[in-house]
């Protein structure tokens, strides 16, 4: 089959495209519905001075209402990790809620609303700031009380630094310090880890796994499915700009794309722009309808060949990426009765120009 070239359509944070034709659900879709989940990521709640990391309280209440009325089941994050290891199934439209950084507004605004709805939450804590007693962060006493109240505590490193900018020894020391703080203050080491800023090269993933964590999460969009790397699972970030009700309903219903491999796998780019090659297992029959977009809505050309095994997607950005964190996202309408309005979604985060937020990437990645 000659590859078909598809162009991006993205407007006001919402996907635009044709309505999916109702045909029989493929085996891949059935599998995704029993082993996939959408993982949400929040930071601050009702802190209007920080709109890039905060959600308005009216938006949060809309999100909770949408989950309660939309046929979703909010499950513990540990259940998602176990399902992706093949240890259990998940209900259709499973959603997990995570919160990063342990700001005070989680205790005062976020958790009371989640708790009232009966929603489990995992709070990822970077230990250095809590150890130092930063005023905008929760204290260890407050974290212990939240844990008793049902909140799962996850690890978010010690320093909240940029892992790809650190040497391997510094990363190892950071993980050791974080684990020591958790043991001292909570009596145990969390099972789940979230990379600060979602930044991680392959060596960082290996180090987190070797440190004994059961799963780890980034900050790239997409549904978490059984083919994903369990030490770099996607999460949808929510803030004031990307927290409107229509977008929330869209992402809460997403399904994974059956992507088995990514080339180049290393997220610290050595070529700019890169050509990404994605390999698909049993691609959906409408795979040529795939749309992809790059940083800031830049144009990305995708070519699809479903006539080979495994199917292939080639993503070629039409301009160089700027320095720092960059993301590519690909979406595809879901097919089948009852799947109307749902989308498969794959996202990937990379670091371009050997620099992130003005910090050079360590020589081990150059």
C-alpha cells in the first residue's frame, strides 16, 4: 500500500475531523478497553497566580461531574500499573487521578472535592522541598494525615531536578535521598514514580526501575495501554488553559494506539528535526485517518503503511524544533458501536537542542 499523507487539524485545544464510521470493534479495541486507562495530572488548585500549573475550582468541579456522569470508573493508579503488567483487568473508561508536587492547595481545595466524590488520588511528592519546609508545600505531618485519609503517596524524586541534565551518579544519589526521606517520614518507599517535568532519557528509566519502583509516569499526553513502557507511562496535564469541559470529556474517553515500538526510542534527540517511526500491532482499519501535530500546533506530516507487518507510521516535522521539551501527538477516531466520539491518542515527549529550560543536557546523552 502506498503511504497516505495526512495533515494536522487542531483548533482551540479540540480535535477536528470526520465522524467515525460505526463498524465492528476490532480485537485491538476490545483489548484496549479492558487493559487501558486515562491518567490525569494536576498540580495546583484554585491558585490563579499560577495558571500554567493550576486548575480553576469551577473547572475541577466540572471535571468531577463529567467523570461521575460519563460512565467512567476512577481507579487507584496502582490498579492501572497492575493491569498494564497483565495482572488484572480494568473497566471500560477507567481513569486514574494524579497530583504532582504536594502544594498546600491539594489539601485545602483538591482533596476535599476528590474525597467527596469517592475518587482515589495519587500524590507525587518531591522530598527535598518538604524536608526543607517550603511554605507552599505540604508538611510531612500533613502528608501522613493525607495518607491515613486514603491518599496514595508516590515518589517525584528528591530535588525535582531535570534528570537528563544530571550525571548518572547524581540521579542515583537523588533517588537514594528520596527513598531515605520516605522511609524516615512515612515508613515505606512508594511503589510509583513520576519524573519531574516528564523528562527522562532511557538511562533514567532504567535507573528508576533498578531503584525498585513498580512503574513510572511522564507528562506526555495519551491513554496508557498494554504496549506502553511501564516506566514511561503517559498522563494528560490539566491547567487553566487546557482544562475546559469539552477538552476534558475528549481526553477522559481516549484509547491507546497499538504502538509496539518507537524509533528513535531515546527521547533526548540527536537529530533536529527527527523522523519518528512507530510500529503498530494490528492497526485499526482506519489507520490512514491518523493526524499528527507537533509543538505549538506546528505542521507535522505523517505517512502510514498498514499493508506491512507490523504496520508503520513515519512522522516528519516540517521545521526544526526549538530548544527544550517538545511533544508530538497523534490521534485517530475510534471505530465501533458505542465508540462514537472517542479517539485513540498517542503522545511522545522529547528534549531538543540538548537543553531544557536553559539547562544543558548531561554529556551522557550527547
